[in-house]
C-alpha cells in the first residue's frame, strides 16, 4: 500500500505536466487504457517483488488521470458553473465507490482474480467511451484563452505561487485528517465501539448516500455567497467536531458512529467541492495541468501520511489521543484558511 501511495504521488506530478504538454484528452485516454492493461497484468503476478513493481507502475499510470481530468472539467465548464461541475464528478465518484465496493466484495467471494479482470475491463471500457462520447480536444484548442473569465490570481507557475503553496500545506493538513475516515475510523468502530462488519458498512455507506442526495443542493446554495477559503475553514472546524464525537462514551456505539459520519460528511460537502474551484482560479490554460498535478499529489501524499501516522498514534497513545490530535490539526487548518483569506482578500466568488 505504501508503494501504491508512492506511485500515486509520482503519477500526479507526471500527469499534470503531461496534460499541459500533450493535452488532457490524450492523457485521460492513455491513463484509462494502459491502467486497464496493467490491472490485467497485476492479476498475473505471483511473487512479492513483481507485485510491488507492477503496483507502483499501475498507481503511477492510474494517477495521471486525475490532474488531466481536473483540467478537462475546467475546460468543459465555465467559471459560473465550475464548482457544480466538480461536484457532479464527485457525485459520480461516490456512486462508483458504492457500486464498486459492493461488486468487489461479491467478486472476491467468488474468486479474487475476477477483481483484476473486472477492474481492467472497466478501465478499458471507460477509455473507449471517452473516445466515443467526447469530441477530440487538441492541445491547441485546450490552450485557447477563455472568454469572460475572471482575472487569474496566480503566477502561472505552481511552485512559485506562494499563495498556492500555502494553500497546498493547508490541504495536506485537511486531507491527513479526512483520510482517517477510511483507515483508523473503521478500526475504531470495530475494536472500540464493537460494531459488526454489517453495521460498519451501513455507517460508512451514509457518506456516499448523503453526498449523492445533498451535495449538489448545498453547492448551489453556497456558491457565490461565501468566499471559498471561508467555507473550507468552516468545513475544517466541522471535521474537528466529528473527531471529538468519537471521544464520547463507547457505550453509545452506533449513535456515536452515525453522528461522526454525519458531521464529517457535512464538513466534506461544505468544503471539498470549492477546493478545486479555488486553485483552478489561480491557473491559466498553459499551467492548469501542473497546478492540478501538485494538488492531486498533495492528496496522494496525505493518504500515505494519514494512514501510517494515524495507525501509529492510535497504537502508541490510544484512539482518544489520536482523535484529539486530529481535531487539533483540523483547527490549525481552519485558522490557516481564515488567515489566507484575510491575507489575500481574494473572495473567489464566480
């Protein structure tokens, strides 16, 4: 899993640069198609070394899709509906996550090798659908200046954009906290709250269901009413509250789990859809992929750090210590978002 994370970090950076150099259309297709072939290949690996090598390459190829896809969403949308466009993609991802998890469990119960065949087939099918459904966008078309777009606030070079780098640091803190949702929180539900696998699955599914039902409505209501950074700050505070709920007496097991999941999902819906729109507003057509690559890399890095350090802290000082630590990180992130907004005075309201 650590090797997969390292591959993801590498792929995010490479994908951003390739998207700017060759166009998001080609990179999305190649990532999906080659990723599908690599899934089929990984299913044939039997010794540890070859599995690790194939996993790294697969992660790297797969992750090149994300920055290219972010660039594509920005291209196909307008500044007025961009946040809603990203939310719609998040809706699709959450639906895919729910369906994929159920299907994956069924396939694994029959034969684990089926997972690789189906994963490979869905990747390749997606690449073919991309060619059929979406008209080809050339690099020249991708770099045509947008009309009626708000003035770009960034430098055009992500690693020289101090505001963007500060924003990425806050994203790292936010994402490290958020990824506890998929690592230490389910373990806590099982080992401390004594929930069965069935109820853990029910509670975890609340996240995707709530997002599918409410996120587009919330985005529509909030868009243009509050600065993006302020919304991210509110989301960080709510996420901190969700971890504090886990410190309540374990006897309230199921109620605690559902309360935590509800609050962390609201935190996610209030903040995460606006993160893409914020950093995209700092880009231009020539640098959008590079910005998206660094943004994606930050989330991949947080996944590696969050899963490993969260488990280490829980094993060292206990889960209660972990929840207070993560809550503190959320507070620091919230303060950082508020200060960044005050420093830049950039409402980013499109």
